[in-house]
C-alpha cells in the first residue's frame, strides 16, 4: 500500500489513515484503489474485527481530488472506470463494523463515507460539507438516499444544494455522529469505540450489520448516482467549477 493511505492492524482494529495532509487528504484515484484493496482484504481477513478511518494532519478529507476530476473530464478515463466505484462497492458490501474519527474539514466523500460507517466521532468544531452542486456535480456513495434518511430531506437538500458546512456539533445533533468531542480527543475516542467493537462476537456483529443495511440496494443506488455524476462531470458547468477551484476564484454559472 502506498504511504498516502497508512494501514496498521492492532488488536483486531484495522486503521486506515488518509495521509495526504498537504492537500487536506483529498483522495486521488490511486488512493481509492489502495482503499478498495484494503477493504476487500479486510473483508476476507478474520484477524480484522473492525475498521477505523482517520485523516492525517488537521483535516479528515477534502473530498475527491479536483485535479483528478479535471483529468477525467478532459478525456482519458471514463467516469464509470474511476477507482472510487470499486471502493464504494467494497464499502456497501462490508459487513464488519466501521468507525470514523473526523477532525477539521470533511468535504464530499469525506462526509458521504461517514454514511457507511457504523459509528462516527466528530470534533465539535469540525466542518462538514457536501458541495456537489457548487462543483456542478451530483451526490454519490448512495448519499442521495442515506443523507436524507439520517437528517431529513430539507436539511440534506440544503447541504447538497448550497454546499455550506455544518459544524461537528450540528452533525451530532442531527444524528450524523455518535459523539462530538474536543478535536484533541477524536482519535482516542474513535479508537476506543473500534476496540470495543473488535471485542464483541464477530459473527453476531456481522449478522446485525447485514440485517440493518441492504448492500445490494446501496450498490444499485451508487451506480445510478454514478451515471448522473459521470454525465455532470463531463459538462461545461462542471469544467467551469473545476477550473475556478484551480484558479482560486468563484465559479461563474451565469452562462450555463
Ligand atoms: N482536490 C485537490 N486539491 C485540494 C482539494 C481537492 N479536493 N482540497 C484541497 N486541496 C488543496 C488546495 O488546492 C491547496 O493546495 P495548494 O497548497 O497547492 O494551493 C491545499 O489542498 C490546501 O487547501 P486550502 O484550500 O489552501 O486549505 P483551506 O484550509 O483554506 O480550505 C478546504 C480547505 C477543504 C475548505 C478547501 O481546500 C476546499 O474547498 N477544497 C475543495 C473541496 C471540494 O470541493 N472537494 C470535492 C468534493 S466532491
């Protein structure tokens, strides 16, 4: 595994740390591939009893790497071939417990990933956003159904459509997280919860999770979202949004 995703197994807990702090842990296609392989291996490895997602540096994850979006939108890879889909499928099908510890910024997949975690610890001052419309894209990771199921349609729509962040305290109050703690305590609390889950009866935990989630339906939704996301990614309005990000200016959708 490349060092942009750190992987360690201790006492049944597989820690996967996004490790690209200079880019706020924005996830590249290579990182998705590493994450997908880690989850596929973890599903088969009886030594892995729980998975813990963390981010190195001051932020959990700034979402998909926008440079990758530009490369894909400019030709080369078809959107459906993006490694993100292999990772999302692995997340939908994973039946062992998954915990996340979130500090700082969580954007895009940095939030939608949390909808596939079973327990989430956020920093009370974390900032969570899903600015897919600001990027002229569409929701992914089954978030078009999962986010509204957790926080309600109006709140979810506002988060998608206006793209403004909510704090960790809000995320906790809205049911997106099990705990909101001081930023310095996030990792220890998330590790404690993952350790507790790793000590429970593994067969029972897996049966419980399988009963609570419909993996096939989630994967079907991810694929239909992927079609909308892929079509938007190739649109002129998305290229304007990506270019604006690269040029550190606001996008201009007045001619879209
Ligand atoms: N893709 C590529 N690079 C990214 C990135 C992303 N998603 N998010 C951050 N970066 C890069 C920045 O371009 C910057 O690079 P530079 O130092 O070479 O200029 C570096 O990471 C640090 O980010 P910066 O914007 O300076 O930090 P900040 O604390 O001011 O803001 C964010 C942090 C996350 C709010 C801001 O970077 C941001 O909005 N990122 C884009 C989030 C996004 O839209 N993701 C896609 C969702 S689908």
